[in-house]
C-alpha cells in the first residue's frame, strides 16, 4: 500500500471546524485531492497526513502558524469610496483582487461608510486554530503531468 509522501496525489474527505466547534468547511462534493509536497494545502495538515495511507482516519488541531498565519492588523485598510466606480454597489463580504506593492492580493470588504470602504487582506481563516477530522480516500503516485504542473488533476 502506498503511503503519503512527496509526489503522491492524496484524496481526503474532511470536516473543518473552529475552536468553538463551528463548521467552517467540509468535503461534501467528493474528496479533496492535492499533490503532497507542492504546498497545495496548509503546512500543518500536510505534515499530519505524511506517512498515512488509504483508509486511515485523522483528527488534528492546527495552530495559526501552521495554517493561515496570525491576523495582521496592517492588512486592514480604509480606502476612499471615490476609489471605486461611482455606480458600483459595495457590500460587506464582497471580495476582489487589489493591486499591492507585493502584487495582486484578494481582499474582502468588511465595512462600508459614506466616504470610506474598509478592506481586509487577511485570509478569512487567519488567526484561527483549525480542527480537521476525516479519512484518506486514496493515495496514488502523481503523473508526470501533475508533477510538471505542481497540482493534482
């Protein structure tokens, strides 16, 4: 039986909850597949899955430093309403890509005022301790194409 290691494609069923047990995500449409060792999932989960094989179950707690990092207050900024098209209806929860010094970054609108729009560039799960539980559906060797592309197909 093949064990999870670099250059294997892993398919998992999982349920993700926060520290209070609130459901954040789960694999309802079928398993999540990723190329192990290619940074396709958060580092803490990838480390915990290494060495497991098809049929194994897992239950793991991942701290922010091994997940999406701590929240960074400087990633929350206020932009003038005039920076957006006048006819654009801006609502809390909207997400879009914004140009930054470090390149394109996904940001979310967290507050809309008369003159300003507050945007947050932190990942929505930044700062959270995450709890995963699930099972390993399949482990297989990656194809040459998957290795060249850096992700599972």
